[in-house]
């Protein structure tokens, strides 16, 4: 058995070791992407809220105080 095959076999524990590495990297990637996606969603919500506020302010007529 070559050294690489021996390493990949992990002394007979490859069925446990390689899935553990896979789960670790999946969690690592998810922990990296989740804040980025959340930030993108929050910024989009804030932009939409600001656009609605600006549109509401533009169509609202300026009210003048009534003189008694």
C-alpha cells in the first residue's frame, strides 16, 4: 500500500474521519456565508424602507399653519 493510500485509509477509520472533515468544512462555509447574506438582506430592507419614506414625504403636501 502506498503512503498516500495509507494516509487516505486513516488506519481503518476513514469512514469516520473524512465525513467529519466534510461536516467541519460545510459548517465553516455556512458560518462565512450566513453573515454576508444577512447583511445583503438587511441593506436591501433598509434601502426599501428609505425609498418608501422618501416617496411618502414627496407626495405629502406641505401643510401651512392656519391663521386664526
